[in-house]
C-alpha cells in the first residue's frame, strides 16, 4: 500500500491530531488515514453532485439575476 510523508507539520496541528486519535482510540496513523480517506470521499461526492446539477441546467437560459436584484431594490 502506498504511503506519504508530511514534512514541516505545525506542532499545534500535530498535537490536535494526536488528541483526536486518542479520543477515537486509534493510532495517529489510523486517525490521519481516516481523515484523508473521508476528505477524498467527500470531494468525490461533491464533484458528482456538481456534475448532476450542471446536467440539469444544461441548455437552459437563466435570467439575469442582477436585473432581478436591481428591481427588488427599486421597490
């Protein structure tokens, strides 16, 4: 399995990670692995949602929202 090395990590960040690991009863490595995998999965789901939304609006002519806002302010 691939591994990474993080250099020059801030001492406070490391302390926070160690505290999180202890609170979750995991090793520091397991905690960091869980965080990275979670972020990666979240990013992938967000990208997929964005593509679905773009597909929903593809080809639609959307109104000029600046004109709508100006009209509301004028009232």
